[in-house]
C-alpha cells in the first residue's frame, strides 16, 4: 500500500465551515472567515485610495539578500531557496512582500508618473518552527505607499490599521494596542550602533549565543531579544532616541501629533526595531495579549532607502505587513461574530424529472443576487431536508412534481418553525427573489 501523502509540515489546508468533524490539535480558521476578512480588507483599502498589485511568489534570491540584509534571521535561517534546474538561477519563495513590490516598481519604472498607494495579499514562506499563528506557509496583507516622504502618510497608514480593526470588530487599546518608535536616519543609527556595541561588549558575559553572534553584525536586533534573562540588560542599553537629530525628531513629532489629534492611543517603545534592515524613521506594531508569545499582528514603518538600495532612483516609501492567520486566530479567540457564509436558499429536488425547471428557477434567483445551493445526487425528502438544515440556509425551496406541474414551488422557512409553508410562481422568481434577500 502506498504511503499516505500529507501536507508539508507548517503548511495548512483551509476548509469551509462544518466540513471537518474530527478534532485536530489546532483548528485553523475556516475559509468563510478568510473570505469575510478579504472582503473587509478590499473595502477599507478602497476607501483609502489604495490599489491592488500582484507580484510573483518566486523571486531572485539576491533580491531578499540585498533587500532584507545578509545577517537577518530570514536570510540566514528561514528562506526556501533553490537552484532552478533549467537554467541554474538562484530563486527563493518570497518570505515577505515589500522587496518584491519594490523590485516591480524599479523594473517597470512604475513611479515615473508620481507616487503610488498599493496593496497585495497572498502566501509567504519561511522555514521556522511551526507554532500557533506562525507557519511555514503563511498569508500576509501588505500595504505600501511609495514616493511619499511626509509624516502625514505614516499617520494615514496607522489610522488605516485602526479602521480595519474596527471593521473586523476589534477594539484598539483593548484587543490590539499600538506601539511606536523612530529609527532615525542611517548616520544616527550608526552612532547608536557604536554605542550599543561598546555597551554590550562591557557585558559580554550576560549575552546569550544569539546575541553574541549578532553583536558586531546586527547589534540592534539584540534589543528585540525575547530572552527573559537579558531584559534588564537590554532596558539599560543606550536608546536610539537619544541619538536622533532635529529632522528625525520633527518627523516623529508630526506623526505623534496627527495620532493625538484623532485620539488614537499609543505607546512609544524605544526597543521597537522590526526585523528588516531597511527601515528608517517611523516604525510601528499593533500587538495583542491574546495569542501568547506571538503578540504582533501587524507591523511596518518607513523604508526610504530601499528603492535606491535595490537599484532604483531614490524615492521614499512606507508600508506595513499583517499576518492573516494570526489575526484570524485572534478574531476567533475573542469570539467576534462573523457574517454567515451560508446560502439563503437550499433547493430540495425530490425527483430527476424536475431538474430542468429547477435549474431555470435557480439561475433566475442567482441572477437576482440570491445565493442558492441545489441538492444533487438524489435521496429521499428526509435526507434532503437534513442537508438543507445543515447548510445553514434560511429557506428551503421544494420542487415537488405536483407543484412544478402547476408552475409553482413551495417555500419553507427553515429557521422559523411557526412560519407557514407557501407556494410561489416559478415564472415570477425574479420578482420574489427580493423578498428572500430582504427577509
């Protein structure tokens, strides 16, 4: 017997609601929740004037090495990279979306006619230890504003996140909280880096293995350590804010002033550094206490040097990424009600002879905007009504031989046992479709 094939570890199947009856070690959010999230995202981003961009899942490995930094955890440990057997090219499954978007801007000279507001959504890949809300194939919403230099767009990005939380039923300050920082400019970070190296060298005996490895290659990442034994050491380390010049402080002050003006609460977190090397000035994260150690659900910031770093003409940019699985787990954990994906109508079809007229009627209903699921495969009335009830539909349409012969169909309310069964004219389906939608 052939070995049973299974999904790759850390890469998950996402089913419609009610399909899986067995209890799994971890329940993934069902596809109805995903669809609701995606439609909400499209609505919010459209209101802010952001347009959808699609980029390839596979990119040249050099794009991420140059864009993310050779000494980042993603490049060093987590990328799915391979050599193309056809031509020897070194390729990588995208571990994040920003570098690919910037590559597309440069390759197609897309900023020639002015700044752009863009978003994309899709799968990303990182080879890390799978855990709740963190997978090897995960999905990300990525939003970017390219060609805008001012703090006004930084603030707009953050406020867009707040709008999205509200649309999804999350409460900022309770379910998710905003943390904010400024990384300044390259020369300011360099001075801070030198101070960090000197400080940590003086306390080398207290550093863990990861921190010792990063000490001279990327000391800023030591500030992001999750090691409890190092927290007091990190808290006493030199703070980047003390090295920022007048322009950087003014930019950060303007972002804060805009958020203050609209009443959005936040915490300035001087240890917030983000995981990519390309960030400068504003960085931010939306965090939660509801998902254990995986507290960040959305993060981003400004990356004014990345476009030039990847070979394009210098242009400012700011953006954020949102882990979809992690956010959906948060929504599920909080018990936030989600609109039903159930059909409005389930069509009960007692005999094959009525199928042609059934299809004519159902197509008319669908054209009028009514979602309809037709029973298929035969079965007695009892079994069909059982499936109708399980579908979550509000109504059953019963296409009995006698009713169809009279040019009628029977309508039964599945959610109100006291509602009387009624007969409706088949020829006027488009007319009574509105009643089904508005009930």
